[in-house]
């Protein structure tokens, strides 16, 4: 219940969190500190509206790599700021990545950078036209 409320609003005060959960503030403080030190809570952060900051050109890319350079390619992709997600998969592609750019021109340049990485055999680009759901919270059970 604590984690669900913190996912909704990471800036909630302990007093408000106490009211919502029925757990005393002092106990909540200790529990949150313990969850943070145990790595359950990685960090407190904000969610930025990508359109309002001009990063609304989004693409999902399937990346084919040679088996021997898989880890190296993943590491290089992780080092590119515009690459916001990198996943190793069991699907058609070795890696799936999500990128964000400010314009089609920047997107094109970024795709060129990605294609030039040693170990990338091919990429398959899908531009995102509409977002129907972009949930950034986990479906926690009580």
C-alpha cells in the first residue's frame, strides 16, 4: 500500500501518506528508509511530459546483432542519451530499444549513429504515431 501511494505521488508528505495508509508517520519513515536501503525503492524522481519539452518523436527499434558483440552493442546503445530503453529479448530481434528525438531530422541522425555501431547487423524502425497507454508504475498487489 505504501509503494502504491508513493508511485502516485513521490512527494507526498508522511502525514498525508499516514492518512491514506493508516500507518503512523514514524513507522512510515522507517519503512520507506528500509525499502530505500534494501533497493526496493531505487530513487525518487519526476515524470516529464515529453511533448512539452519537445521530445515527441519516438521510435521503437528492433536491433539485430552478432552473438559475439551482443553485450558490447547493448552497452554502446545504453551510452546514447536519446536511447531511453534497451532490452535484450527472445523475440525476432536480439535487442529492442526506444528512442526519443526532438525532430524528424534529429531522429534520422540518431538512426545513422545507431546503424554505425560495430556489431549491429540491421535495425527495424517503427515510429510511434499515437500513445494509448504509457504507464510508468508497477501493478502492485496489496
